[in-house]
């Protein structure tokens, strides 16, 4: 086998009737409590946290579900002999992502209850959901008293080496959000490992004897401990699978298949202690409801094909070859030699091909379709379904379906780790400070540019010999052709290496350019020209996209330039601003977008003093009482 775990999303559907409902309740319910806990080994207070959660589970059976994540030094015992690495290698959502989501301020243990904040309870960080231990039980009881507009149910069964998971949801009311998110996590309970003093939870001590294989065995109070409900795998991304119909009466069913390995890192798997917890969030916060179940051991089949994750990238790009493939896993006890396999895009034609080969028991095969799917890039998304036609003893996992985003334009991402590309872009109202993205989609930033106008594009790069091309996609076909080129291989910082270099380039808008919003693409390449194809990759450089709105006239939007005179410019840091007509508000920003000065220019002469600032380019924005604006560039040298 090529991977130590595999994932299959079998199907998802949302319908306005409940005939297919099998395990989820359709009656209105209160919320169940989902406790996401940052815990660890070598954590003096963590056993007390474990005891609090176990007491809550005992007091409210079937209503409280714990997910415990280990991270960093709290996940590994540093043992050279193995057996105690509790980190979740290769699984999104372990440790660090919980810390960022919950904002625990580095404190362990910390718990988030349904990703909510609670007035009067001890959160570690203001605005974060992470609570200290003294607030856990009160938060749990608070959540259990809240009504829920969606119910969740789970079932997990082991067939051979595959855990088959069914998650159902039913909306008993409308969600305030048009999109909710489903999260599915696999846990292992009762994992023995090292711990410091467990006086806060003595019932879970296995042995007080020092284990010589533990990395910190010299600690006099280290002992062997029963670690509980440890996250070992995540069937969804950390942000969850989207649910697009969140209205009253919607039924959701989603199935997953997971290959159960013998080890997680170096920690043995105990199939008797595996369980599943699923929950639905409104956004990435606020768990509306959840549920969980222990895995049961079911039947092992002679013939059992399982389709695993698709090979397509998400989003699907128009510029990519988009070959479709899927991993076929033989979960049965018999050899598989041939079968038909098909794919379907949304409700379109079914394309069928044939597999002729051999897949032994416990083996997998990467099948790639010879035909390339024809995606319709005018749509926002597509559901890709793959199924096999085979005399299977278990047909529940013979289909895989996944929804992908479609992107009509290419997103060429290059290596900018040496500070190639752009750290600052300014044109008109666009003033964007960014890092190394490789590709940056900043189309949410826009500016108006007038027909027939000449405009200054200011760029900052961190490495010399940057060749720059700029296109404006006037015909909106996302192709950026040569006749849409407005800057043709301008070279920044000729002959220089690493540093910070800011230069301005003139962009002219034709008198007959199409009015309206268009995507402006800025692309760089180190030490050679940017290719004519705006989608072509080069080794070092960066691509950034912005929106420009071509308008007939800006005269009604801008302050009359004849009423303002800024001089001298450049200067050593002292500038004069002579204002006629009426007073104007002003603010001055540095190249990082930080405000360094603001105030009011009165009619007459006004002094601008930025002698205490570093040499460079500063942006000054003037605003009139009627809302008209005017931008000026100040150069301190």
C-alpha cells in the first residue's frame, strides 16, 4: 500500500424530504457539547482536565463528546525506542491549528466548548474560545441548555481493514448562514503513554513505575497513564466540508471510508478503542450540534472494492491538464482482476472505461482515466462522481463523489522565497503590502482608472533584475493576450541582488478601452523576460491579480488639482502644501500602509514634516468635505 490511511467520500446529498433518513432524529433537540481540548503528555495539569471532561460525560451520557489534540513537546516523549509519539503526522487540524482557532495563549490544558465564548468564564485570550479548567463544566452545561437547528448522528463500522463511517444531519430549523460546515474526526481512547503527576485523575494511572524507555524517565513523578479520546485522523479538512443547503427540512448523508493502519506514528492502534465524532459549524466557529459513536467490528468480505480520494486539485484550473484519477483499494480477501469504472460530472453523461489488471488483497492501484473531463468553467463548481461496476459483496463504498471549485483563469505560482516578486503594489486607490504568495489573488482590491489617462504603478521588490509585465484583461476572457499588455518587461533594480527596491512605471489607458471592471495581472521573472503566455511558470518570480475599473471621467470624484500645490517634491522631509478654496483632511502612509501622520490642511500654506521618517516613498491622501479625494506621492531622499 502506498499510504498509511485512505479516505473515501462516498456521497452527499441534500433533499427536502426525509424518506432516506436512517439514524438521525428529525425532532428538534438541544445542542450536544463538543469539547475540543488541547492536552498533552508531560503536562502536570492535563490529567485534572481529563477528569473534568470524563465527569461531564458521565453526568450527561450521550450529550458530551471530547476531541483531544496533542501538539509539539506535548505530543512526543523524545524516546529513541519508539511507542510514544502522539503527534498526528500528515493530518490537518492537529495542535497548531487548534491553537490558532481557540487562542489559548500557549496554555495547556485548554478547552473550547462548541467554539463559543462565554461571559464571565475564564478565557485565556480576550475574544478567543479557549477556557481554563475552572470554566469547562459551566460552559458545557450552558451549551446543553441551548436549542439547535440541526441534528447530527454517526455510525462507524470496521469491515476488513476499512472503517466505514456514516454521518447524517437533519435541519429542524433555518441556519442564519447560507453555508455551514461538516467536520468528522477519528479518535482513539485509552492510549497508554507517559505523564507527569496525575493526582488530579488517579483513576487513569496505569503504573507508578518509571518506564526506562520514556525520554524523561529521570523525573521522579513520571508514570504510565491512560490518555483519552486522542485525535488520530480527520476525514474533513480543518475548515470542514461545506453544506450549501441549510434550510429547514434539509437532510444530509455523507459516508467516508478510512484505512485503519497498525500504527499511528509509532503508537499501536487498538481497534476496540476507536470512535468517531462529527459536528456542524456555522462558520469556522460556533458548533451548532454534534454527535459521536464507538466503532463496531463488522463483517469481512471476500470481494470488496473501495474507491479512495480523487487526484484532482481543488480548485480545478482551466489552464491545467485536469487528468482524473482515483485510488482503488482491495479491502476483500480475493484478488481483483477486472471491472468497469465510470465518472460523471454533475448530472452529465456517464463515461465508462475498463480496468484489466490485478489488485491483490490489501493492495491499492492508481487508476487514471484516459479521457479528460470537459469541465464548464463558466460554472462556479462541479460535482465529480466515480463508481465501479463489480460483483462486490459490499457495494456501500463503490462510489466516490466530491465537489470541486472551478477557476476559469490560471494561477501561476512561482518561487518567491528569495523575495522575488512584489512586496508593495500601488496604483490609484490600490495600496497593497504583501509577502511571498507565489500567486496572490487580490482581485478584491480595485481602483478607478480614466479613459485616456496616464497612471503611475509603484512596485517594491526584494530582489534585483526583476522583469515585469502587466496586462489588463479588457475582453474579460481571462487569457491576458499580447494586445492587452500595458507594461512589457520593464526591468527593476538592474544588476542588483537582494535588497528593497521601489520603482514607478507608467501605465496608459487607451481612449477606446472598454469601460467597466477588468482583472489586471502583474507578473515578474528574475533575470529573464516574462513569457508572452501569462500562465507560463518560471522558476523565480510572482504573479498578482487586481481589479481596475475603467471609467469615462474621474473629474467629479477628484479634488481639482489646480487648487493644490505640493512643493518641493522630492525633499529632505519638509514639504509645503498650498491649499485654495476650502480646508482638506489629510493622511500620510508609509510603503507598508502604516499611517504616520494625519490632520487638516487649512486654506493657505501648510507644512508637512516627515524628517524623522526613513527615506522612501510616502502616499498622501487628501479628502474634501464633499467626499472628493486626491492622492499624492511624497518622495523623501
